[in-house]
C-alpha cells in the first residue's frame, strides 16, 4: 500500500570532512612561532615548530609537512637555504612553501621564486592575511592531489591496456599461425607445371590468400585473393573463402559440379558465384579482388578470370614480358559485375606471375609506386631464378624498394612450364 501526498524531507547532508594539513613554522623568534602556532591550531591546522633551518630539515626527514611557513632572515642558514633544501628532498606529494619577509624588493622576490618559494608574506603578518594565504596554498595542494590521483588512475588504466594488448598480441600471433596453415602446400608439381606460392602478411594477420587444388587428372585450379582492409575482418573472410576453395570436393565450390560427373565450374562462373554470395549472404562492406585460373597441365591451356586483381604478367621462354587482362570488377561490390576472362596456352619455358597489390602498389620514400613496370623489371632481372628462390628474391626487392616500410600484405603465385632438360654431349678422348 502506498501513502499518498506524504512529504518527506531529504536527510541532512553530512558536512565534508576537512583534511587536516600539517604546517611547519620555522623561525628563530620563539614568540613569533608561538603566535603563529596558536592562530593555526585555532584554524584546525596541525602545527610543527623549528627554531632553525637545521631543525626544520631534520623534521622534514621524519615527516612531510604540507606547508612550510619560514622566516627569510635567520641566524646561520636563511629561509632561502631551507627552501632550496626542501625542494631537493624527495617527497610523495607537493609541499607549499611561504617565505616571511619584511623586504619589498622585487629582486628579493625573484630570488625567492628561483629558490622554489610559492608565496610571500610581508611582516607584520595579520591573522586574516595568514589564513587567506594558507587557504590559497591549500587550493594548490588539492589540485596537485587531484592530478596525482588522476595520474594514478591513468597509470592503472594504461597497465590494464598493456595487459589487454599483450593478450591480443598473443591471440594474433596464434591467429597468424592458423592463417598460415590455410595454405596447405607452398609448392606443387603437375607434370611439367611447377607452382610456387608466396604469402606474407604486413601485420600479424592479413587478407591475402593463395592456393591450388587438383581438378581431375589433367587440370589444376589456382587462386589468388586479396580482401579489402586488414586485420580480423579480412582474416575471417579469407578463412571462409579458403574453405570454399579447399581440396575437399564436398566443400570446394569449383569441384561440386565435378561430383555429378559434369565439368568443374568455369572460372567466370566461380567469380559470379562468389559475387552473389558476398551480396546476398554477407552483410558487410568488405570486398575482395581475385584471380582464379584453371590450368590443363597436359596441354598448357590456361583459362583465367580477373576480378579487380592486378594484371598477371606472362614471361615467355624468349624473355619477352607482357601483362595480361583488362582488370575486371572486384567481387562483392556490384550486382552485375563485369569480369575479365583470359584464355592462353603456355609453352615450355614460359612462366606466369600473379601478384597482389601489396607488391604492385609498394611505395618508395618518394611516393612512387612499383607498378607493373617494376614487376616486369623484377621478372627480367631474376630470369635465371625459379620457384621459391625467385619469389623470395622478389619479396626482398619489394622490401628494399619501400625501405622496409611495407604497409600491405604480399602474396604471389608463380606458374612455370618447365622446359625439358637439354642433353649435353660429352666428348671423350
């Protein structure tokens, strides 16, 4: 049952507990120290007294006064000497230092500030002015304490962030191992055709994927993908795509038709399948470029689709080099994309290089892209190298070109139609 129209007054607020400040009064004049002590104790300060600089410094070794109220002129060491020594001591918090002086000289004020004094009180000192100056000092101390507390909280937050980042780094290192495991084989040999793969993320994990799988007895499917962006999102998509392009006929999209006894899915049809899958099944802004090729390793015929990926580069046995394809559209952007289809026949001694834009768009310190011309130059310069040796040499050249500041993943597929070994006649005596 609720009681209506009953007025209740809020409970009275508890008065804020005032922090008791410790004030050290330093003066060779006992009467002056006594007067200050009485006035400060009435204002609820804790008071310590010292008759000399030596006594004051000894007290400061045992306790940390919040405020020091010191005569400037004293026998032996002066208030300036005390101020310098007080500032040199290690403290857990800030100490407010007030110099009592009868001098009005600006030069003396400058000397006091240089020594570390915070404020000055001219003699004779009235109780009202004394308490007002100490109240100003308390405000400074409260600000310093708040900043110190905030810094402590910030340090604690940074420590937690470091721990979290360390855990993320550990997870990403493990994720990189798993992602590298998506490429089951880094090389393959099918008759006279040799395949070599390069996959090198720019960070812990990346969005590039390369691989191959057999199609029947005479053909092999070869793919190169580059997902937009970096990090976890790109890596997750490459992991899903790797399942669709795995060697398992149950999961491989290109091989599903072959299970029914019909031909495998054509390169262009596979690109359209992936495009529809991206637009209809995945609510994401991510897209990717792709090259998928079906190579007959008996006849050397290669059918290929280019979907926004950099141009494959063909190097014939005679050393001539030319890029292939017109580009095509990326996968996952347009409902009715136009992909470029390429059909060619490789001859013994030919090789085809498929690169991601982490290679073609590598940038030197002057901001110039490596580009297709740079890739062609690498092919010509390394014409005597093959397989993984060539790919490693290319990766080194790219890193040197951008002075180690590589911002994107590097991936590549090298397809080589090996020429038959020449017979060399040995002349005998």
